[in-house]
């Protein structure tokens, strides 16, 4: 089939290349000419394992190309909308302006057709009610039908999640009607190789499909903030959150995933999506129903503040101290720094007067762009050299596997704050490190740090120090 993907950001670019990979003729559109040129040249504009391979394969096979001109899309059978829906500048709600503008531009070039419907398929995360509104506009063109098909991909697994999703959700105007059946059949044809693997496919109304996506992200964010709240309790009473998570996760009803306590969630989706969900509930007069999501957001925010506070406790004073931050990306296997807890903490430490060096295997260019003046260092050994405190804030494999003896030989003082609770306390203590971890109460018993004693003002409280 001939397919267009409008908006080739993270979601759209991966979707376009994945649709070419399963045999369709795909044209990706973006208003950003530079991004289009980069993709057309076979280069990935972001770090995503496996993406460049399918991009290049699609281009080489002649099944994939990119454009900035809507007129080039007119002949496609199916048009996917992959536009971003960022948080509005003036509040919590989602900014739908890109999505709305793109839908209008598409509508202007869509030819009236008879026979099999031309599909417009929304993939962006949107507040309930958006699909129906867009459908009312675009379905004015004869033979056009809109479906809402939310995307659940995770960064770092985007190619796999697109080609082997857990489930496909189709939102339609009215699931019981004949036009809906025809539209569903047509979208089934697009996803035929995926459906052939017995992937569950669920058909429901527009608003329900929109709520599936918002609820999924809200649940994931809640699960993370839940375990981070328990981490706060662990710190207070002397418990270990990693043991709590392991033990409760063995109950199938709870499940072990998304119970990793630490510096909290970030990225381009969870933070803004829970806020958009709160705003949408308030608009519909049921703000109280999702009021708990404000608490989820607050707990998440508090973990970042606590990391800075604990750094102050460990150093005695932040101003002028040499701190190395391991990680800038919001999660491993990504170069995305949008609302990254790691980068936010690094920035707060910088604002508090510390001399901060940030290292990351992939995200340094994006980090420098976002936080001007940040000192970044790509080489791990160089970044560690001379540090009086090291923070592990993004759990890249190279940081999880860091040899504590080797690292101790580089830093000025073997003092580590493990913001993702991934380091094995005993081996770090044995190598002479003072190790503190979020959600793991007191300093780990073990040999005292070998290097310089803490400065004399250790007992002063943090606010006075920064
Ligand atoms: C998320 C959803 O998982 C995905 O389904 C949706 O389509 C887009 O948003 P993503 O933003 O790629 O995907 O990241 P995810 O893997 O969900 O992680 C989000 C944040 O939560 C990261 O900062 C991660 O470090 C943090 N996290 C995750 C935790 O702090 N603890 C956990 O246990 C899991």
C-alpha cells in the first residue's frame, strides 16, 4: 500500500521506516527541511538502536522517501499523523497546534475517492475528544475516514515496539457501523504482517482509544512514583527499596516492571502526558478523579530535589566542589534529554555553585544545547578524574558495570550517590567508596572513605550552604 507519515519526529520517523520494512511504499513528511534532508540521507537524527538499519534498508529498496511538500502525499491510501503534542507554554494542557495544522494541510490535498476508504490514522497522544474533532474536519472529503491508533513505543526499543507491539488499538467513530468495519479492514491490511503474529487488535470508540494511551502512561508514571514514595519511607526508617520492589514485584498482580526507584521519570512523554491528562479531566469537570496525578508529579519532582539535598549532605557544601554526573539522557539507550532527571539535577548542582562535569555515551550534544555552560566530557575516565562526588543518574550499562576499584583510582574522593540504586553496595564499600543510594537508608557499612576528610562545615544544613 502507499502510506504517508506526517511528522517524522521520534515516533513518525520510526513508524515510517517500520512501515517500509514490512513492505509498504512510504513517504514521510515534515515541515523541518533539515530533518527531512538528514533522513533522506539515511542518517538517524536521534540515537535509537536498530533505527538507522531499517531507515537505510527502506531508502535503498526505494520504498521510503521524505518530503516537505503536502502535494506529494495526495496519492497515498493511508496517512499516519505522528506529530508531537508537547505541553502548552501557558499551562498543563497539550499543545495540539502542530497536529491541527497538519490535519488541515492534509485535508487540502486529499482527493475525493470512491471505493476503499482513504484512511487518516492518528498516532499522537491526545486528550479525549481530539479524534472526533479532527474527524469532523477531515471526513468532509468524500471517502476519507479517521481512526485513532495510539502508539505505545518506548525510546530505546522503538523499532521492536513498532514491529512487534503488545497490542494494536483502533479507535473509530462508531465501532458497530459499516464504515468502521471497512476502515478497520483497511488498517488491518496495513498491519497484516504484525497481525499475522497473533498480535491482539482491539477496536473501540475514539474517546476510549484516546483514554487507553493516556491511562497507560498515567499508570506507568504512578507505578514509578509509588515506588519512589516507598523509597522515601525506606530512607526514613532504614529500609532498602530495591528489596521491597523485588519482593512485592513477585506478586503477579503487582508485577516487577516499572518498580525501579531512583531519581524519577522524565522524557518527552510521561511528564507532559500526565499533566495533559490532569488538564483534560479538569476541563471535563472531573479534576478530582485524576487529582492523584498531581501527587505523582510532585513525588517525581521531589526525588530530584532530594538528590541535590543528599549531594549537599555528602559534601557538606556544594559551592566550588567538583562533582561528576554519570548520565544526561532521561534513560539509557537514548540521547533524549527532554525533562531528563539527570540533566535537571546536574543543572541544579551547577546553579548551587558546584563545578559539575557531565558524561554520557550519547546525549552530550543535546545536553550542552539544553544547558548552556555545562561542562561535558565524553571520556568516562577523564570525567571521573578529580571528582569529590560522583552521581550515577542514568543507568547506562557502562555505569552499572563500572569497576569500583578502577574508578576509585581516578576520583579525588571515592564518594558515590547512586541515583538509580543499581550499584552493588558491598563491592563498592570494599573498594573504599562511601556509597549512598536513593531509597537505601544509611551509608553502607564498610571501610571508611580513604581520601580527604569531610570539610568542617558538614553539620550545617543544606539551605544555608547553597
Ligand atoms: C513511555 C512509555 O513507556 C511508552 O509506552 C510511551 O509510548 C511513551 O512514554 P519512554 O518515554 O520511552 O516511554 O520511557 P520509559 O521507558 O517509559 O521511561 C520513562 C522514564 O521513567 C525514564 O526516565 C525512566 O528512567 C523512568 N523509569 C522507568 C523509572 O524511573 N523507573 C522505572 O521503573 C521505569
